[in-house]
C-alpha cells in the first residue's frame, strides 16, 4: 500500500491506511439546530492582534455563538454542541475581497467534529464540556467547562420574535455564513515553524424557522495555568478583551448545511 502519493485521487483521514473516499460531494446536513448568539464591541487594537494580516477587521466586535446540533447526518443522526468566538472580517489578500467571520476559537464536545473540522478545514477547534442550554420561561443560560471548572457563562433573555419579513431577510442567499479559519500544522519533531500554514474558506448555509431577539451578558472565569494548561492562554486572551457595549443577540431554530464541497484554502 502507498499513502504518500500527493497526486492520488482519494481523500484520506487519519488513520490514513484505513479511511479513504472519493472527494466528491461534501454537503453535510444538520437537521435540527438551536443557536444562541450574543455580541459586544471591544478594543480594536487588542482584537487586531489575534486576526492574521490577510484579514481586515470590519468592526471591533466579539461574536459568541452557542449551537446545539441534532440530526447530524454524517454522524449517523447523532448530536453535539459547540461554542465559537468570532470576529467580522474581510479577506483582502486575494484578487477580490470576501466578507465573513474569522473564528478565534471553536469549542466542541465531541471528538470527531473537532478532528475533522480542524484537520480538513482549518477551523480552530478544541474540546470542552458543553451541557445543553437551559431555558426557563424567556431566560436562557449556557456554560462551558473543562474537568469540572466553568470558564464561560452566557445569560440571556428572549425578547420579541422576528417578523416574517425579517425572517425572510435572514434566510436570504441560503442564510449563508462564510467562515474563515487558519490551518496550521507544525513540523514533526523539535523544529520551529509550520509544515502547513494557510487561510481557509468554509461556508455554511442555514434555514431558520424561528428567530427571536435577545439581550444578555457573558462571564469569563480564567483558570490558573495549571488547572487548564492547554487552553489557559486562549481563555485568558479572550477574557482580557474589554466589553464596551452589548449588542442585540438572537435565539434561532432551524437547520444548517456545512458546505465542505465549497471549502478551500485561500491564496
């Protein structure tokens, strides 16, 4: 068997000697998704240091999104939860600018989505524990933890429902969100620098059946470095971004389709 042929016609995933398939398709439906998002403005210079120079920050905004994904077809109808921290950007290193969101980090509570999205699409995924969101009346709560230590809490209140016209506008253009990431794979062994380092483009299409406006707050609790050594730096950096003003958030129900068929490395 040979697996080091760069021109072979199949796609492989680790362990490469077992897992291979033809690279056609790549459309990944998620049948039932609940999304909770809150946003706040922050210091532009401090935020800029975490976004590669290939991207222009279009607004100094921190976007926190929790999503409960059910009916994930590529996982046999299973489910998982995620929480992302993102920045609105424009990719400016290509021939034409592209607007989207640059993910600073994505936490997920299942291993397979972490590995696939990170290795194949450059999404900055890491693992943590994410219980399902809680709703009591119009109050929503989300928390993320690692080994029993909570490091992020989101508390929101549901406000008015979007009108039919507002919902149609949100769903326009397939409800597409363009995700940007950075795929960085280090060299093997004690050698500095990357074996691969590149910006990535990965769109996701959404169909929302119900959207409500929300207000809310977030609370970061930074663990000591010894309590969470592998992610302490991530949490500390994001927690240090000041909250200037909370903007309206949202509570959304619907479905989504991961468009891996359109994903690509950017020049």
